[in-house]
C-alpha cells in the first residue's frame, strides 16, 4: 500500500493462513521471546530467520504479537521492540563447549574446508538470542482506533508471543506515528530515511523507509544537534530551515473575512499549518549560510531563498546590510553595546563598575519635568563627549546642547552658554573644566545644602571619570577611561540609520529569513552581536505576549553554540539564552543549536530541549551525559562508531511528536521542487 494511505487496524494486526497455520501478514517472522518484562525482552532467533528477514541490525524495530487465539484474524495489541545487544541463551555454554570440541577434533587444512557438522549439531548451533528494549505498544482503544502507548500495562508469558520484523509500509507508519493524520500527510516534511547501521549490505537491497518531521515539532520548540565536526550537523540544520520555510509558505494568514475572538487570534496554528509565516534568524559563525561554499554545491540557503533572505555582516560587503551602530544617535542601545565588550565587561576596577551601572533610558516625564530633562541631557552630553574623545567619528555638523545655571557657568567659563549648542571639542573642554573644579566649587556646595543632593548625580560622575580619565574631581589622570572604548570603534557608523536590530525584527515578523554573518568577528564580537539581537527579539515577543498581541513563530539557529551559551556549571537563569530556552515556548520563539559536545551546554538548556539530532560522539564522557535523556542509552555503542566516508548524516533523532528515538540517514540538503535556485 502507499505510504500516504491510512494504516488501519486491519493493516497493523492482519494475519494470513498458510498451510492451515495462521501467520502474521505484517512482516517477516524472526523469533520467539523467552523472557518478557515491562522494560525489555529477550528473543530466540535462528540464522535462517535472520537471513530471510535480511538481517537483524542493532537498533532495528521489531513487533511482538500475542497469539491469544489461533482462529482470531485480528488481535488487540503489538509490543514495539528495539534490538539492543546479544542475549545469552540457557544452552549457550553447552553449545560453545561443543563448538570448541568440534574445532579441536576436525581441524582441516587447505582452501576447500567444509563443515563436517552433523545435521542435528548444525541445527543447535544456528540459534542465538537478542535483548530488546520495550518502547511501548500499539493497541486498539474502545473505539477500535489504533493508539500507541509509551509503555506496557501488562505482559503475558513469553512463549505466547511471535516476533516479526515489520514490512516497509508498516515500519513507515511506526516511525512516523501520530495520533492524527498519516505519514506524509499535511504538515509532514521528509527529513531522511531509516538507517540502522553503518554497514549497508542488506539495506542496499531494500526500499527506503522515509522519516517525516512536522512543523509543530520545531516551531517554538528547542532543538539540539550534537556531533563531531564533519558528521552532518550543518546539513541537518539546513533541512530544518527548509522544513520551516515550506511550512511558512503554507501559512494561512487569511481570516476569510470572519471576525476572530482574542483566543483565536492568538492561536498559532490552523490545523497542522502555522497561521503566520515563520521568521528564521541564522547566526552564521563560519559564513557557510550567508556565502557560497564548495559543500553547498550551488544550493546555499541564501541562493535558494534569495527573494526572502536578508543578509547582514559585521563588515561592509556587496549584497549585505552592515551591522553597525551609530553610537551618537542610538544612545541607549550604543551604551549597552559598549558595556558588553570585553574591554568594558571584563574590567573589574571600581570606576568601570560604576560606568557599567549607567543607564541612558529617556525619562518617561522628559517633556513635563524640567529637572529630569536637564539631568538626562547632561548625561547624554558627557556620553557624546566621551565617544568623541575615544575617536568615534561624529555625524556631520553635530552640536551638543544642555543647560547649566549662571552660577555653574560662572565658575567653569562665563563666556559659554551650553544651551546655545556647542561643537563637540568645545563641549568636551567645558566638561573637563567642570570636573576639574567641581568638588571645590561654590555652586556645588550651595546646591547640595539647598537640595540635599549633589548637582552631579552618580551616573554623571561615572561618565565624567570616563571622559577625563580622572577618578576624582580635580585629580590627576589615573585611569584609562575612554581609551577602553577604542576597540569598539570599528562597529560604529556616523551615518544616520535605523538600528539594524529593528530592521532584523521587522523582517522576522514578516516571515523572512535573516542570516547574520558573524564570521568576520572574533568570539567576543560574535557573542556581543548575537546577544544584542536575541535580546531585541525576546523583549519584543514578551511585550507582544503581555499586551495580548499575536506572535508569529521565530526560529533562532546557533552554530558553534558552545562559544555563546552558558556553560554546564553556570546556574544564572537570567542569561538571555537560558531565558530563551525556558520562556521561549510561550513567546513562540524556537531555538536550534549545534555543537560538538553535549557536556558543553548548560543543563538548564538541555532539560528544556524537545528535539534531538545526535550523530557521532567520540568519547564515553559525552555518551554518559547523553544517557540522561530519553532512550539514547539504546545507542550508546553505535554512536561511538563512525566511518567518515559513509556515515555523514547518520543521526539518531528524537522529535517532539515521536515517543522514541529513531535512527535516520538525513537527506542531503538541496532545493525542493518549486524552490528557486
């Protein structure tokens, strides 16, 4: 039957009569259990049965049927098994002893050796056992509808079960089981095919069994890709991007002229399809998504979706929008960016700590409170002078305006009235002169006595120290001050422009693909830009959530996540990536991250991850960490084995809608039919 046809209870539990005996018509008989429990089963198999079934590889799926009534054509339950390892038979020791004695007594030389075993011994030697984990069971509910449970609520004596290796059609249904729909139906996108082992002698002669993923598996969820370099992580990410883009195209934004309730407007899906286009943001650490490279073979993300992709870069390049900040115009955002740079963030001196505590958020009563307006304007004026002294090129014809009373101007320079506007050089000189006399000034002492507070607040003082490089008023130059900001100058532009993160957010809300090429920056710059953009999107999503506005799905993609994410021992839940992992689901923010080591990622993020793609891991420490999650312990042996030539893209996949891990050969990324090249 076609894989797109519905699998019914008749297809799943059907048997046929062969020579007066009922046999399962759903696959190939491979053995009988001799042990059964709630969690595992041991199965007796014969070499002939294995050969007929084209092999029993480690990790393959089997079904154990309970033979309750020889005359009943359809039964009620089938236990799903996964082959783990050999199991010892009660007769194994006698068989091994007999084999050894036989080998000793029948040593032959030459190339035409033939077995001298008698027929009975050959029969006895042809049996072996395998241990299988129990993944759950398929059963019929009260309405005779086929269901899957991730455990077994009862088991019978082992001799009552027959074990089969399911047919290709039935296996397609098993690995793609959903409570609603059929494999390959609406919302399903093929990501690869079932693959059990690195060796492909038997598998090469068998038909492909497709593996599908659903948009709901990834939209707003957390997805991890772990594996060594060159094992296919990037290819898997591109397939996920492609799957989300196909769902985005299908997004039904039309409301058909009907008025929806608030709850309906906030509902993210229409059936299996997202209601709004999915925005996708790729942080490209190595430049492989934003630029052509040999491994893409003409199928780079930005080329396939060129009409829907915006590319950003730290440096100016043809075809890219530049991610630079006008520090003079974007006062609040620029200051936050300064604080995150390592020359500022990693300096523990007291004056730098004070600088990091400065905020330049415009007061809400700026237009109605003259005092609040005056204090804010002074802080901004000193901030601009600090940038000027550090070497940040100002916009053309820029002037600084702030207010100072006659008493203040009289002690600094009575000839200058800053409220008329000053050139940056003159403004910097004025503030430097102010700081030189402030502590001993008469106006400062009178102001404090009258108002019970200083004329210069703590934020203004912290900025003045950065500008003058003097830790105290009237003192000598004794700190680096604004010089700490010089390494950030390349990220500045004096051109008036919309903040790039605002443009990125608007593109994501429109369902576009945004690639942030961070390959030209060092790790600190990469971290600084990725955190800034992520915070912008997160805060916007939170604002829309708290104001009951609909949020379309936005997916974040992080390569080399170990360079950005908090480490395993880091317990700070306020970090943006921890918040994205913990709170992103309700905001419809999805997270896809890739790295080489499971142990390199914070446990707070791992515990919130629903989708897992695991390829080759080369040491026991990583396998031990992976065993903590789902049923990956079933693959602990095979994950360490890897062939560079044949195993790229061979992953073990656990998705949100799947109850168990499935071994998959991920399809090579290429343009799908209808996608542009």
